[in-house]
C-alpha cells in the first residue's frame, strides 16, 4: 500500500471515530437543548393559565378544544405546590393516533379555589427527529471528509513530488554507466538530505563496483595467460618421446585440471559480468532459429549418447535480448539436458506462446529443486560438470525478468522459461 493511501486510510479512520463520537454528543446535546426549551415553554404556559384563572373561569371551557395542551380540574382541599415534568402519550382526535407530549403538572390556589393543572406541548416524533438529525449529520460528515480527503491528497502529492522524483532517478540509474547520479534539490530540507545521502552512497557504491570490475577482469586475464602457458608446456611434454607411461598419466591429469581451471575462470567471469549488467546491446532474437542452430552445433554430443530429440514448435517466438547472452542461455539449457541425460534417452523441446520448455529423461533428482540454481551445486557429485551452468542460466533470466522453473514429471527433468516475447502461431 502506498504511503499516501495509508495516510488517507488513517485519516478516514480517525475522522469516522471523531465525527461518530461528535455526532452522538451533538445528538444528546441537541436533545437536551430541545428539552430545556420545552420546559421553558411549559412554564410560560403555566404562568399564562394562572393569569387567566385570576381573571375568570372561562379558560376551563378552553381545554376541550385545546388539543390536549391544557387540562384543568377543580380540586378539594389543599395540596402542596409540587411540580412534576414528564412525558406522556395521549390520543389526538384530529390525526386519529397517539402522540407524545411533554407535560408540566402542578397544583395552584386561585381566588380561594384549588386547581389541578397540566400544561403540555407536543414533542416532535422521535423517528422523524432522529432521521432528520442523522441525515443532516451524515451529509455534513460526508461532504467534510470528502473535501478534507481531496485537499489532503492534493497537498500530499505536491509535498511528496520530490520524493517520487528521487525514486524515479534511482530506478533508472545504472551503476555501470559513466554518469553520476544527480538528484537535484527542492524546498523540503528532509528530501534534500535524502538526496544528498543517496548521491554520496551511489558514489561509494560505483567506486567499489569499478574496483571489483577491474579486479575481476584483471584477475581473469592474468590467470588465463599462465594457464595457457601451462597447458602449452604440457602438450609439449605429452609429445616428448622420453616420457614414461606413469609420467604420461600424471601430465594428462595435470592438463585436464588446468583445462578445468581455465573453464572455471571463464564461467565465473561471465557470471560476474552478467550479474553486473555489463551486456547492454539488445537485438531481436528468434528463439526457434537459435535453438535449431545450437542443436546442430551439439549434434556430436547428442549422437555420442544416442539421444532422441523431439521438437514441437507451436509458435515462432521472438524476444529482445543480448545475442551473446541469448546464445549462452539456450546452449546451457541444451547442454544441461544432454549431460544429465541417460544413454538412449530423449530430449523434448516445446515452444508455446511466450514459453519454451526443454526436458530430458533421467533418474529422479538427488538435490532439492530450489537449490539447483545455486553455484557449484551438482546432482551427481562425481560429474565433471563445474556446477555453474544453471547459475549462469538463472542470472541471465533474472537480467531480463524471465521466470524460470524446474519440474520432474514422468521421468523427465523439465526447465521452463517464460519469455517476454512476441509469438506467432505456427500453422
């Protein structure tokens, strides 16, 4: 979730809580104000009734048409002057239903005569009153929250604009390019401090990257030269007529070890260059043609194991890749399928829309599938493989964001690569 969305979520949650509690407080306060106003009106009506009784008894005839607002009865004896204010329900003959009234009941002596008097005022029905208050509060709440959310979003986008500019610059920055990262400055000091810290950090990272790159290339070059000399000298020794059979075996073992070390050095250099994103050139690659070309180049290895190659091309796939990396990717996948195959086995190559799978027959894996792409991991420890073929494949796939997966089904080891590609259906 984005920071702005989370901020708005917290804001809305707080607003709902505050306005909900505020709405309840407003409702009860408003109700209290209405009750106080009703009580005040009833006392005014009490004074009016008493004044009319002081003049004459004609007000006694008024109560029959007063609509339940006044009730006066003559009482015998003396009563204490106690007032009682309460709600009551009475039948309204005009509207033919019961209504709720607030009433003030009291006793009074007027011109020597005691009276029991009740003055009433109609209370607005609860449902209508509550509905009106709720609708009014809800409308104001929604309008207020919507306005505040809009203002908060606009202000937040404006305030956080330098941050997103820094983020875009970091996302597009390539450490292996010669340009330094320049983030610029704005009006917000915290973002300026962030930009300065990132610029300083990238300068240090780039410096360390260049040192590591130079060391890797120099080390690889310096190692290859003596290895070539060693292998050349060994070839001369192998051709010498004075070498005994025992010496011949030792020289062959040393020659093989030097060759393996040379291949290891080359593989690690390639892997380092791939991980450091040093291959920038991109071309339009036809996967089908590249696979056929690699199969032709490896025909001798395929015949040595008497393997059967089954090809099923449902689509002609094209993808954007560095040609050198594309060649390494598919060559390593095919070589892996050949090396880890069994004699008289088979290789299945299936190209579908945006996907290629290369499967080979073989025994169940001895290594967990999630560890197969690790460096120097081999399914058979006695194998002469360096254990770097699949790590190189994984590094290339990661470079281009190609998902790669391994499965073992029906006695077939299958590598599947999902390509960011354009497919043309084969008729």
